[in-house]
C-alpha cells in the first residue's frame, strides 16, 4: 500500500483543523463586513435653519448636472460609506433618500453632518443607531451640493 502523506491520520487531523480555521476566519470576516441593518429613516422635517442653504436650492437642483453629482459622489468619498441601493454600509443606503426625507434635510445632512448629529433630533437618532458618524466632506453649498442632490434624486 502506498503511503501518501495525506492518508496518515495525523495529516487528516491537520487538514480538518485547517478547514475549521478557514471557516472561522470566513465567518468572522462576513460578520464584520455586515453591520446590523437598521431600518431606513423617514421624515426629519426641514432640518435646522442654522445650517444655511442657498435660497434657490430647488431651482439649483433642477438645473444641476447629474453626472457631475455622480463624480462628486466618488471624489468626495461618499462611496466609502454609502451604497446606491437601500443596503446599509457605514451609513444608510441612499437610494430613495430624497423621497423618504425632505430635500432640505438631506441637503443639511450633506453640508454639515457634524452639526446635524448635535442639533437635529432625527440625525441624532440615526447617529445613535450607526457604528460611526458621518464626517464632514466639505461640500460647497452653491456649486457642489445641488449636483449631489440631483444625482441622489436620479437613483
Ligand atoms: C465616514 C463615512 C461617511 C462618509 C464619507 C459619508 N457619509 Fe453620509 N452618512 C454616514 C453615516 C454614519 C450616516 C448616519 C448619520 C451619522 O451617523 O452621522 C450618514 C448619513 C447620510 C445621509 C442621511 C441618510 C438617511 O437615510 O437619512 C445622507 C443623505 C448622506 N449621509 C449623504 C452623504 C454624501 C452625499 C456623502 C458625500 C459627500 C456622504 N454622505 C459621506 C457616513 C458617511
């Protein structure tokens, strides 16, 4: 009988331990990659007036370039924390956010998330449910915000 190394009981044990370790690493990795999914938030009202918005925001969004918004979504790093579906990553999935919430609320969240989580009750609630806060992305209110909003509306 030819003695292949893997036919020794000790080798089989080694292989099994290897499989168990691989499975363990896999399970840990998938558990870490998927944070608990929190139901998508609705409402929130207009948001605090202390975060100034362009007075003609609706008009600016209507005229804004959706493709520019998509490019800003990537260059401003939104992609690192949000999906374009309803699936949560670090923050909530963004598809439909402009219909779930008022446009001004979404605009204020994009401009000053740091202020929103301190003064706006709905943003506070959202922040408490998430693992990490949204960082300020230095979005320009007049030139960049309308394009990002137009992009989110198009999803
Ligand atoms: C570091 C991760 C991170 C980055 C980068 C980030 N966000 Fe967020 N975002 C979050 C988290 C987390 C929340 C939930 C509120 C909180 O915990 O601060 C959130 C909330 C939001 C909300 C409200 C979502 C809802 O369902 O109410 C919008 C809209 C949003 N982000 C848009 C953006 C846009 C646009 C960008 C890029 C300019 C961006 N975010 C960049 C993490 C991030």
